[in-house]
C-alpha cells in the first residue's frame, strides 16, 4: 500500500446538546465530539489522522470519499471536508514508546541502582540500533 501524504473526507458536524458531534460517513468508528464548533473542527482533523493511520497499519480498506455535495446534514448541522496530514501523524505514532519487560541479572540491577543518572531505556535503544544496524525511520 502506497502511503499518501494526506486524505480528505467529508465530515458531518451537528449540535448534540452541550456541544458538537462529528462523524465521517465513509469511515466506521471514526467520530468525535467537542464543546464548540471550532474545537470540533480541530478534533475532526485529529481523529481522522488517527483513524487513517490505523487503517494503514492494519492494512484495512481505504474507502473512496463520498462527494461532499451528496451528504445532507441533520438540522442545525453542516458538512465539511476534513484533511488528514499524514506525514506528521506517522512520525508522531512511530515515536510513541512501547513498554517492554526487561530481564537483567540481579548483580546488574544492583549496579544500576548505584547509577541513578543512567537511562536504561536509552542505552537499550542505542544497543538495539547498533546490533541491528538500523536508524530511526524518517517518515
């Protein structure tokens, strides 16, 4: 699957009592809400980026977006195209830490306790990069 630089999908914004809800008709389980319309616009972009990132990672189908002019919003609502900028999203998700359980001999743990300034996670990351002869991805 080629990674595109961005996706554009129509979103339906509608008042939901105390705030605004947002749904993407083409994307199941891609929705959000906010206190104001301005916040909903920001949240819509963020959730679309995350939804599309996980679709890519899971190799899910990427549906064609519906023509925004064919969607009728509910009363008091509106339809707006939302753009997901995937470069920054992919970089952010690739840099998220993943917790791993580490086992070391007890004598090593005792030595580590004497050196509180040592960042074991950093040392492990550097050792893995060296061992595998890899660099951090540039997405």
